[in-house]
C-alpha cells in the first residue's frame, strides 16, 4: 500500500513539474514578413523618388501604400491573375489620385517603373 501511495505521489509531482516548465522560445528569423514588405516598399519609394521629387509626407504615404500592396499580394497565399490585376488597378488609381496629372503622366510614361509600382 505504501508503494502504491509513493508511486501515485511520484506521478503527481512529475506531472505537475512537467507542466510548469517554460517552453523554449523558437528561433527568431532574421527577417519577419513585415520587414520584408517594408524593404520592398522602400525600394519602390526609392525608384519613384529617382523619377520624381517627393515630399517627406508623400514618401511616408507611398511607403505605406506599397507595404499594403505587398501585404495584400501575400496574405492569402497564391492569388489568381484576376485578383493580382485588381490590386494593381487599385494601386494605379491611388497613385493617380495622389499626384497631379503631369506627375502621374510622367510616372505612367515610364512603363517599367509603373509596372513595378503597381504589380
């Protein structure tokens, strides 16, 4: 009977101590998805700045726009071609609304840049 009580006590203590151990944190990757989006967005802003002059407010707004673009493109896994084109259309309309007609025409005339900004 004593052995049975000792065995039960041992299992209770072992079970309780196993639950109180802190889990080891997983290794943190060097770049989180947010920082990847920020890096890509910053590249788009830099490319745009090379073509036109941007104010600090415009740079901040464009960076946020491009971060949202990359987030939309990657948050739901693989998107259909139609969905990607819809996102590109949205980004294009936001660029058009942000800049005056002459500046937007200059951006759109650079086909490679406009493609990289919207897709």
